[in-house]
C-alpha cells in the first residue's frame, strides 16, 4: 500500500507538471525577470498545482482520513495561486494564511506541548504560518524548497508512522516535481506550491511531535526542518541589521550567500540534501536511543550556529558580484 501511495504521488505529479506548464505558458502565468530576480527568461508557474494534484492521487490510493488536511492544503494553495496571478498585498496574504492555519488548529492540528490549550493553539498557529512562509522564502533557487521539504517529510514518515500516508504522499509528489524543478528549472512552485509545501510540512511536524512528550517532542518538531528555520532567521536578522524591509523579497538567503562564495546551484542542493538528512538522522537517533546518541545534537547545533554566523558576515547588499550572470537561480 505504501509503495502504491509513493508511486501515485510521484507519477501523477510528473504527469501533471508538463500540461500545467503548457497552460502556464499559453496564458502567461509566468515568473518574469526583474530587479530582485536572477533568471534571464520567464519561467512558468503552476508547479504547486502539480504537487497538490500528486498529493490528491496519493491520498486517494491510500483511502486515508486526511480529507480535512487535503482541503486545507487546497485552500493555502489557492491563496498562493491568487498571489501568483494577482500579486496580493503582504497584509492580505498574511491574513489569509492565518485564517487557514487557524482552521487547521481548530481541526485538531495542535502541538500538545503544554497543559494549556490556549498556549498550544497559539504556538501551533504561529508554527504553521511561520513554516509556511519559511518554505515560501526558501523558494529562491531551483529545486531548493522542494529538496528541503522532501527530506523532512520522508523522515517523519519513518519516525512517526502516524503521519502516513500524508507525509509519504507529499514527499513523493515533491520528488516528482523535482524532475522539472531541478536546475535549470523548467517550472516553478510559485507561492501556490511553496506555501502548500510549508503548510503540509508544518502539519506533519505537529503530528510527528505529538507522538512523544517533553524535550523529545521539541526535537521531533524542529530537528528535521532546522534548515528552513536557519534560513528564515538568517534573512530576518540580516535585513534588520541592514535596515532592509523584512516583508519584501531579496537575494539575501543562505543560498544566495553561498553562490557569492562560489558555490554552484547543484552543489548547494547536494549540501542541502546532506544537511537535511543529517539533521533528520540525528533527530531519529536522539529519539530512538536517547541515552547513547542525544549528544550528537550538540555538534550539529554548533555547526548550524557557526554556519549562521559565518553567512551573516557575507554582505549580499553591496557585492558587485551579485548579478544575474553569477546567480543562476530565481529569487523569492
């Protein structure tokens, strides 16, 4: 059954991506080059619709009890698609995200970390909105958001079987989209896809974290998605330090800084996959063998901290090298 879920999610996304790309080209649903973007030619959107289509196929095969999640993913995808087509205001978009996140919390997707249902609900709301936007921010380089989502989803499928088939189906759909989204990307997720991915990962993380208690629950929630939080915190702090608007897009993410240091998009993707696998593996070991391997989280945290401080010193706002010719991936 699980193999059928994965095959359905992967193959449906691959099959849906190409006709959706043709539709995007025909009707001008494109991401155009601009001052804060690095591609030299327009690239079609609607990748998020392909991923959600793959998820639908996977859940139909599994006959799951995840219809409410599917409806919420569809809503957040629709919100992102509206932004792709009509360019919604930052405030309006955030209100829409909060409304969908609140619906998820009311539906029962709440992290049960404290004895206070209000604190749990409030944190869960912030977590879902925050992680949705983290993956939206991560969609700044070909294949980056997809890769960063796929690894944690697979990790949660292994560590918290209660998340199946949602985690496996979304992971398979995401990997299917990488066929067309890997560098050089022939199609983008758009806000429809990046928000839907972030929302799906956030919900799966909450479900996974609720399988344990105390510190283990925190590790389960944060460990597999540490890289997304790493990028978001880096961007926010950097923009505040340099007097840049936090809410606007910019080429100042960790991927852009690594490119300034000479890393190629493929090298960055390989590093992202390796780091995400390492974080997920250490999370698994810390939960499964807490007495023997929890200490592994210490060098991992030190490595994240050192990399964060190092990349914060790379100034992408004044570099003469920071041009579309050097940066070969799109900006979000």
